[in-house]
């Protein structure tokens, strides 16, 4: 999956409900189901250009919303920060004396990090 496709599917996951039903459907078929414009056009009974226009409008809407809100960018940064914090706490756990109070606290911190990552 290309970086552009991954980005598009991510902002679709966040903001897809703000699109029209047709935009959601065609966007999903194109980006997530990997159908060509021609295949979507044939299924929908419209021209390839019509499908292209609908998908392009949907992409513009999604990217405009993300550009204005920055929610996906913030989500990615938060997720990466939590992963880095978990890695550091695991390294510190390895440096702590087994069974010590600090080792127990670091293990608890690693569990909290894991929960936070899974919740995102």
C-alpha cells in the first residue's frame, strides 16, 4: 500500500462520515477495495469520468478537513510518542533491579502504554 493510499484511508477512517453516501461508497471501492475507476463506473452505471470526479471531490473534502483540523497528524504524533515512551520504560525496566519498586512501577507504566496504544 502506498503512503498516499495509506494516508487517504486513514483520513477516510476519521472523516468518512462527512462525505455523501456516493462519495463514501466510491472512495471505499477505489482506495480500500482496490477497484479501478472503470470497474466502479461499470458497477454504478455511470462514466469513468463521473467516478473520477466523485472520488476527487471526496479526496479534496477529506484533505481539506485534515488540513484545517490536524486531527490525523495529532493522532499519529500521539501514537508515536506513546510507543517511544513505552520503549524507554522497557529499557529502564531492564536496568532496574528485578523485583525492585522502580521495576514494578516501570512494568505498570509499560502496561499503561500498551493499553493507550490499543485504545487509539
